[in-house]
């Protein structure tokens, strides 16, 4: 797989939060969430393919519930 990292920044309500997501060497999706001011306090999770697919499905469903 290509060496790609996705970086998402939070809204103005999330006070400097950022989320990074990439594919790691163990065939997992690695997701890290941290604050720019305190990156040493980062939290992370790794998801296998099946769990990442389920997460994607649930996220899409929840996004569809957001009123425009």
C-alpha cells in the first residue's frame, strides 16, 4: 500500500484537536487523536479491516443524520 497519511483538524469547538489516520505495517488502520499543544498526551487505536469497515458504515449512517 502507498505511504499515505490523512490528517483531519477539528472544528473551532474542539480546541486544537487533530486526528491522523494511516495504514500501518501490520495491515491495520492506525488512528491517533491529539491536541496540538500537548501531542505527548495522544490517544490512539488500531483497527483491523473488518472493524474499520464497520466503523466506516456506522460513521456514514451518523453523518446522514446531521441536519444541513
